[in-house]
C-alpha cells in the first residue's frame, strides 16, 4: 500500500484523491507533463516545500491531538465527579433525615426523663411522709424494689392486712444481648429483689418490679409490625410483682388441689408432662380461677397482668423488638427455629415446651422466658388497636367481644416475629391450647419479719 509523499500516511491507490491527514493531492500527473523539465522541477520543489511545512506542523498537530485526548479525559473526570456529587447529595439528604429523626427521638427521651424525674420526686416525697409516720407509730414494713442502681422505689402496702409474711431476697442472674446476626453483643450479671410463695412442696418466685414510663406498641420501622400494635403511646406503670417464670405444672397442681371458688380445675391438663414444664392447655377462665385460689391461700391480691404491665415487664427498659436486642435465636428462647427474624442463621425447632428457666438468662428485670415457650394470658379484652387505650397500665375491659382475651409472648410453635415484645394475639377465653399458659402478678405485698 503506497504512502503519502508528504506525511507518509498510507492510502489506497487509484481510490484516494487527497491525503486524509495533510490533504496532499495523490493523483499522479500525466507522462507528458512529467517529461517537461520545468514542470517536473516545480513539482519537486512544491513537494519539498510541503514536506518542510509538514515537518514544522506535525509536532503542533500531535500536541493538539494530545490536548484533545486530555480534554476528553477531563470531560470524563468531570462527569464522574458530577455523579459522585449527586450521590453525596443524596447521602447528605439521608443523613439530614436521620439527624432529624434522632433529634425527635432525643426530644422524646428528654420528655420521658423529665416525667421520670417528676415521678421520682413524688416518690421521694411519699417515702419521706411514710418515714415520718413510721417514727410516730408502728406500721407494716414496706418492700423496696431495687433495679440496677436506680433509687429504691416504694411498693404499695397490701390492702389485705392478714397476708402471709414474706422474706425479700436478692436474685442474681445473667442478661445477654445479641446483634442482628444473633451473635453475642453483651453479657453481664445483674440482680433483682424477689420473694417466694410456698405452695405445698413447691415455691413460686415473685420478682419485685419498679414502676416507670415506657412507649407501648411497635415502632413504624419494626420488622413484622402489625396494625393492631399501633399507635405507639406512652404508659405509666406503678410498681408491682410478677412471676419470674410462667406457672409450672407442679405449681398448678398445688393450687388445683385446693377447694374451688368459681370453677373446678383439671390438676394435670398439660400435653407435654413435667413438674418444671410450664402448664399449658389452660383457658383464660382457668387462669382466673387459679389466681382466685392463690389469693385466698396467701391473702395477697394475685391476678393476671394487664397487657400494658406485661409489655413493660417484657421490655425491661428496652425499645428493641426483643429484650435480647434486634433479633432472637433458639439458644435464647423456644420457638420455631426453622425461621429467622433478622440476619441470624436457622436454628433448632424443639416442637414442644421446655422446662421454665432452661436458657439460664433473664431480662434486666430478672424475668425469664418472656419470649416463646408458651403464650401468656393477660387480663384485658381484645381491641383491634390502641386507639383510646388507657395510659395508666390498667386493664382495658370495654370491648365488643368480652370473650376475646389477650395473649402475649409467642409460643414454642411460633415464628420469631410472633414472639416480639410488641406482638399481640387473642383467643377465646374458654379455649385451652397446648401452647397457652400464663404467669401471675401481684399489685402489692407485705414483708414479713
């Protein structure tokens, strides 16, 4: 393939009239003109002149091409920077939205702190008045509930003056939290105050819980949230006592063998047998009868917890879906481990109840098995949401369907999302399933000598 005599660019003979680079005429002259010496000399001089010009222009042309290449690269860099700037702007908007949410949460927490300080001030005033009365005349001793370094809170004196004496003891237990993958994030020892009720040859441990204020219901972004868990609302809870575990079969039998008050009780209703297994297959009416007999035996006012009391006790000052944190694992609770809630791996599905306290851990209040194992009856009637719900922790009775009663905590056969602290469920009051049990609460207690 021939080359241009000026710039040495290749071209196709007889098909290219002018060079594509330097524009030199590539068509050859006729033989007649080539034989004329004057014309031949002029053509050679013109070619020599063009070659000299090209030798001068070529470096500048190469620089121009280099500049053009650099300009293209600069344009690409600018476009990339524009894209990165756009992404940065979007991230900035997200961060601003997050900051606004954090500011809102902080304002809410500050409001709660103010309310708690006000309540603490009132409690201190009540305690001072009580101490003054005790100096003037003898009065029954008052149980003080202590929780993780908080100021001692006074429990209300029992209205039943003939109640059996109790001895307050200290319970030492382990509290754990996990991350979204179910891995241990924190583990620490804690303690709580409790007393025991003696039921024949078995004891019933009652944890003394401090009062407080909490947000009941699930947050909008909580995974597995359902419409009947809203609107989230603030509730004030008075101090009360709650069973460390759900009622066991041994405890159930001790009370079921006592004389009836409203109805008879099957002393051995559970499907999965075991003295320390939770009692199940008990209806709401059965649980009410149990509380009535226990009250008559101890002379203390035993009952089912209100729904608000149950959630407050379960959360133990946490705001996460579980008191363990953002997820749950079969190493912490008894549920259907074939399913996951967050990023934790699939785990064991035991397909039945396990003895109470099997996992050797508790929440920050000292309560165990609040998630899974058996559903727990609450005193309230069922409502489709929290519109007009009481904010003082009391039982919410007014409802169209009085026979639909509250269940909390999930069970051994449940998906993990059904074991959340905010999860609500219902069943008919006369129904008794293999995954339904209960734990008892006591509004007040008297300390024995």
